[in-house]
């Protein structure tokens, strides 16, 4: 009975967010691009995709779909900024193989489809289809942890 009184309550930010793409999760440090591997843009992970649909990990808003459609940035209702960068050096494809399903400024719900990607078409044209998922506004003492299909922000 008293255990629950003294148990540290988790902040709302500990609510699970959805991993936005089905596939194998890999450490960001293994991504063959120094900008991501050295976490210059923030902490996160990458996904070796096994599906063609990128889903919203959170309730929030689409901040930007890049003009070349290779990346999308989101802001959760809790203020987390998330960049989903599909593949490496995909900017050179000028949108070929990417079909956005949302627009800049659009309100989104967790699990909502954001984009379709023809990975089979883009795979031979880029160095990698590993898809970094980056949190661009974490505090220095925070880290992204993936557990199954969920991701969390944890304090170090």
C-alpha cells in the first residue's frame, strides 16, 4: 500500500512513442554517414526498413516535409522534435520514390500514415536505405530507448 505513495511518478514524456517504420532497429553509430553516426543532429536510432509506410510516432504536427520529400520533421504535442530521414543521400532523388500523405502544418495522430516510400526503387540508387529517426531537441542528460515497437526518452 505505501509503496505506491513513495514510488517516483514517471513524467508524461515517458509515454511510449511509436517506432515510425517496421524493420530492424540499429544503433545510430552504425549508420554510414558521420552526421548521423556522430549524433550531430541529435540522438536516436536507425531502421533497416521492412515496410514501405512511415507512420507518425506521436500526436502532434508536421513541421516540414522537405522539398525533395526524403525527410519529414514533426513536433509532438509534448514538444519533442523528431526528424525522420529516409535513407542516405536520398536528397539527390528529388522526390522520386517518395509519396507524402500529409502536408506541412497538418495536425497528426499517432499511427497515422505520413509517407509511402518505394524502397525497392530507391535502394539501387543510394548508398543505404537505413532510415535515421532523430530527436533534435533532447537535453544532454536524455537518451532515446527503443523497446519493441515503442520508443521512450529516458534520463541518464
